[in-house]
C-alpha cells in the first residue's frame, strides 16, 4: 500500500486510503489523506451498498483534491515529475511482451545443447540428446532400479520441470540424484511425492 502511495505522491496523483472498521489508525502520519472506512464483516447483503459508497468516496476524493495529491497541497510542493513519454498503447505492450517471451525462448534453446557439447561427464549419446530426453531416461532408470512406477514429469519451461512420484515419500538418495542431474543439465527441477508435497 505505501509503495503505491509513494509512487502516486511522486507523480502528484490523487490518493485515498481504505481501512476496515477494525483498524483504528493507519500507520504513519496520513491524516491529511482521504480515508474511507468499510465494515470489516463484509456482509454479502451490504456489499452492493458498500461498493456504491466506496465509488462515491473515490470520485469525491478526486474532485476534492482537484486531481492532485493531498500531500502536495498540504506540504505546499510545486515541482513534480512528468512521464518521459506517453503511455504505451495495448498493441505496443503486446509487442513488447512478445519480444521478451521470444528472447527467453531463444535463450532457453541456446542452453539446451550448448554446455554439453564438450563436457566429457556426458556420454557421447547424451551430448546429442535434448535435455527432456536425458531427464526422462534418468527417471526410467530410477523407476526400474527401485521397482516403482515411472514418475510423471511436467515441463513448465524449457529449463524447469516438476517431477512427481507416485509414492508417499521419495527417498533422499533419489532426490539428491535427480537434483544433481538437474544441476548438471542446468535446469531446475521440483521433486514432489504423490500428495504434491515438495521433497
């Protein structure tokens, strides 16, 4: 809450604070800022009325402040920062985020084989296999050695996986082995038991 208050104050934007009926005082000296107190019980039959009262309070706060921050008026401040450029359109935001995603995809593709090409700790076959196949082979090996059901693996990114065993607990030796293999492959792996508890 106070981070947003600081940002809005720095940009000379109107502010109003909300508090529930159980909170006696909002911390720090914020008495000159518009406050709205709502019923902490949040009864469903009062919700519509509370929403309308809150809406009226926000509109009244903006009107009363003259679209400026109350602290600026109270402290007599005049200079304020301006945004260095106009706000981005929806299309520009989508284009920017698409670019970020594409960059991450490209970077993850580079780490798929790169570190293994000359690393002699990998077998010649492993140096050519994608990370997903190597981890899958490791899991099959563990399942066969221990006589347990093959764990499921969910890839949440090219370099991050969730491995879920169908056992109540996962032996620490298996956890250490998988985490070591994950470090070697430069991926992050979360290992969980059948109830979804992280091991």
